[in-house]
C-alpha cells in the first residue's frame, strides 16, 4: 500500500498537540479509520478537514468523543438531506420546463 495519500498519525499528534488516545477513540467509534503500514499508524489525507473539525470541537467547545460522534452524524444527515433537496429541485425544474 502506498503511503502517498496518508499522513502519519504521530505527525498529527505533534502538529495539533493532541494525544494519540484521541485518535484511537475516534477510530474506535468509527469516525476515522487508522491504517497501519509497516507498523506505523496513518490517516488518509482526505479526512484531514474532518479531523481538524473534530479537534476544534474537542478543544474549543469542550465536546467529548461521544458528542463529536453525534455532531458528525447529524452533520452528515444534514448534508445528505441538502443533496437530496438539490436533486429534487433539479428534477422539478426539469418537469416545469
């Protein structure tokens, strides 16, 4: 597996000054996926924006891991509903014309 699309977890810990246990907890509840390559732990670089949001929620808003899980599930549902609404609007426009 190529490491090009992954960020080493220890680098994220250093960069954001956060414990490895935070990422382990996020992994346990399924918010992130930790990939192990050659005995080192990595996060896919596409998830960095989500990880930054999670860190801000945890630090700035004092939200625990379970609260972050709930917030992200709700945000995903909102995103899905917005996408569905846009799809329905486009279909409606097609039939109106």
